[in-house]
C-alpha cells in the first residue's frame, strides 16, 4: 500500500473538503505518517475516516476530529500546549508541528511508552510526556497558550481554566459518558472566559479526580 497516496487522499477528502483551510495544519497532516501510530495489523485502515482501537480500551481519534480540535486552537507556532490523553501520540505529533512545545499527559503507562517511541522514531523532539492524572493539568509548566483534551469530561476541570494563559484556548469534549459537545473556552483576562460550542462528538471518557471514576468505565 502506498501510504503517502492514502494520506493525501485523507487530507483532501476528510479535512480540506470539510472546510479546514489552515495551511500549516494541512501541511502537518500531509506529513505525519498516521500509520506509524497504529498496530501493524491496522495500518491498512490508518487513513480511513474514523477512529481505530489502540489497545487498553482506547482509540486513536478520527483524522477529522484531530484536525478540527487542532484548528480550534488557532496556533501560530510559538505556543506552549498542554495535551491531555496522549493515546497513540498522533495528535501530539500534529500539535508538535504547529506549536513550540507540547506537554502531553497520559494515564496508561504502556500507551505513553509506545507514543514516546514513535515520536522518537520520527525525530519529533519538542514533546514532553508524563504519566499522570491529566484532569489536574500540569501545574509546574503552566500557564499554557492552548489546552487540548482528547477524552470526554463530565464538566470542565477547574485546573484547566486556572492553567490557561490570557488569550489561550481550551478545547475539550464535555457531556455524557457516550456523547459530548466539543467546547472551546477562550481566556479573555482576569476571570473572564468565552465559551463556544463547536460540534457534537463521541470520545472515550476522561478518567480521574476531576473526570469520570475508573469504575464508570469498568
Ligand atoms: N488523540 C489521541 C490519539 O490521536 O491517539 C487519542 C486519545 S484517546 C481518544 C484518549 C486518551 O485519553 C486515552 O489514551 C486515555 O487513556 C487518556 N486519558 C483518559 N483519562 C485521562 C486522564 N485523566 N489523564 C490522562 N490521560 C487520560
């Protein structure tokens, strides 16, 4: 299979055709080899229009969702980004190409280790990965110019607002266990935040102190 042809088709049909026109983001999605981030047996599906299993009951997000969430951060290149839910590391790689540095938190050690390995293979060096409960953010690296949460939260965890720089944007799915709304919150200054609803979505749960309980996902 010619992955670069499949990747260009993915970008044309799933990203550009759905209205995403940020040229830096389009370049990043044309460059990052998504098939590196899935198991060998699923590589033939890596550029399909959907999420795929990555083990541990988790998924690599749909390409369009990765693009839409990245676009919603409106990155210029100099930002420090907090990502919650490293998963496969694919979204991390895209963010790493669009921003200055990415701080990514994953709660499942085996996923964090695999993501680190693939990012190293691709020589993506502006990413710090930590194994922790990401619902508490990454306090000693805050504030962040952007926060992207790749798992569904019941409510907006307080620490994300506290760790968002003025002018920064937080993008996260909020709602029920199986269905959420993708929300963008912009820090306007002091205690002022603007909240926008971008689209409906369906993410695996954000599990932790300010998220769902582990037992909810049993
Ligand atoms: N964007 C990722 C990708 O493209 O591979 C997909 C992320 S997957 C949909 C959600 C990830 O969030 C899972 O790997 C899950 O283990 C992780 N997660 C859930 N709750 C978390 C928490 N409290 N802290 C850190 N990671 C969490």
